[in-house]
């Protein structure tokens, strides 16, 4: 193949790949400069050109589009963990989940806007507790929330906690390069 044909072929292939990428809505993820963000963060540029920071690593991601539109900061019924996640201070009342051997306590997740977080069930409880937020959202033992924008300073997602029996669910939150462990009472005090 001569040089002119090779350039035309290469350019045409590139345009086809670019068009497929835009149509599929894929994103490009660039690693941030070392030390500039949490080790669990990455900068994302979407096909639409919007830029945001999201957590990386194992576990599903709650889409920012599932934000319920909270307009006020958390009140005294919440405890602020790492200045990033508001968790309930009261014991939650679980109900039958519709899934055999699991109870569910509905409780939204409130996260400071612009702060990527990772929330996980502590290792000793992964067989007896799950977490999940979104509309509908992912459920598992580790959930990532990207740095979602909000004019109110907070984002909130519907969801809650699933447990096999009433218990204090041990959780770990990672945000802003730090980690904190705490418990959420689901049918039992912590």
C-alpha cells in the first residue's frame, strides 16, 4: 500500500472508531497526577465533554444522574464521616426484602458534592450485609460514588442496607485519601 492510501486508510479507521466511541457513550479515563487525589480517584471525560472525578477499583459505581436533588445539608439525625458522607445516627428498622433470608432497611445515602467516596461493608460482615444506592442502583459489599456536582453542596441517593439478621453493620468509608470505620444499626443498636 502506498503512503497516500495508508494515510487515507488510517484516517478512515480513526474516524470510524471515534464515531463508535461517541455513539456508545464510552468514557476516557486519565489517571490524575500522583498525590493530587485519593488513590481511588480518576478524572473522567465523557463523550459529551463533561469532566468529573470518580472512584476506581472493584465495586459498582452509583451514577450521578440518580441524585435525588437534596437542597439542605444533613441534620442532627446524621453523623458526618470524613466530612464526606452523612450516615444515620438512629437504628434503622428493617423489613422483609422480598429476597429469601434477607431483610432491608431503606435509608438514603447523602454525600458531599464533588467528593468521590468508596463505602464498603467491613470484611468480617460481607456474608451477612450488603449496601446499595441509586434508582435502581448497584448493590454489593463495596459501592463507589463519583464526585457528583450539586448546587446545594450535597447529593443523595435512594437505597439502603440489606442484612441476614438484625445487626450493627460495620462499614468503612474512604474519601480524600483517608479512611474511617463506623457502624450503622439495622434492627440492632451499634
